[in-house]
């Protein structure tokens, strides 16, 4: 019997599968990419500044920084309590000057968010390496060298390109994990909308340089959302601890 908490996870996986079957390798994908392509040139030149920094390097760097801060926070908490209790505390305890975004989260929430930031992009990257789907700028229809094939045809042909699903956008979509933090549950809808915007900004940049079709980003979004949802069920389904109103005992120390 399927648990009620897992229904959104399966629905999102189903939608990702339908998007793959119906949109990937379709006239819709070609038509949307043609909006970014004119007179043999893509809307933006790959690597051109400041666009590459704003839409590729900067968000990637910020997400890596967030992951490092999560790891440091968890390591600090473990170090702080390991000699006294031998386990990682659920409530937050941190030093002055540490980002409030992290100090208000339980250790379980920090671990979940870190796991989501790692697992979601890694899963998309793994799928990307298996599908062998070409990027638009590799295809003959966009002045490239390769034919426009289905996923199955690309797998059989072992096409050297690996462009589906979209990996760069998946890093932004991994922030769906923020929406499933129990502490921020009242803000879930707003967070989901914000993450969709962030992920699509990153995805549209890659579409504008010919690195991805619309379906590549769409499927990446649905898979990332499903991953964040599924991991949340695993991490939080069996806990009834309240994460609201934590007060860090170090926050007032001098």
C-alpha cells in the first residue's frame, strides 16, 4: 500500500516520465529552441561575459558555498556535543555571527538539505551520462553535425553527447529541499515558486546558448522536485519533533 506522504513523489515521477515521452524529441522542443536561434547564431555566445558569470558561475558558486556552510555547521555541532552526549543534537546551537538561516534549523533539517543538494544534482548527472542525448547546438537542424534522435536511438547509437536532463538547472532546483523543511512549512508555497524561478533562470541561460532543449529543463525540474519530496518523507516522516521556536543557548553568550 502506498503511503499518503509518498503520493506527491510518485506523481512527480509520473509527470517527469510523461514529459520525457511527450515533449523530449518533439516539435515543441525544436520550436522553443528556434526562439533562441537566428541567422546561425544562438542568442548568447557560450562563455560570453557577464552572462556566464551571472547565470552560471555565480549560482553554482553560491550553491557550493551553501553546501560547505551546511557541512561546517553539522561538523561544529557534532564537535560541540560529541564529548558530552556522543550524538548529534537535534536543536540548533551555534556561535555568534553564524548565518541565521542555518542556526534556526535542527540538525536533521541541515542534514536533509545537504543531502538534497548532493543527491539531486548527482542523480541528474548520472541520468545525463546514460541517455546520450545531444544538445541543440550539436544537431544538424541548428547547424551542428548530429542527427536529431530519440533517447532510445541515442542510447543504442552511444551518441558521445550527454545533455538530458539538464544538470546546471538541477542544482538550482535542488533548493526545493528548502520547501520541505518542517521549520519552514508555512512558507512552502512561496519557496516552491521562488525555486522554480531560480531553476528556470539557470535553465533558460543554458537554452539561450544552445546547450539544452526546453524538455531537458522541464524534466530536470520534475525529477529534482520528486527527489526533494522523497528525501523529505524518508527524513521527517517518523519524527514528531517540533522545530519551531528554537532558541540557541550560544546566541546570547558573550
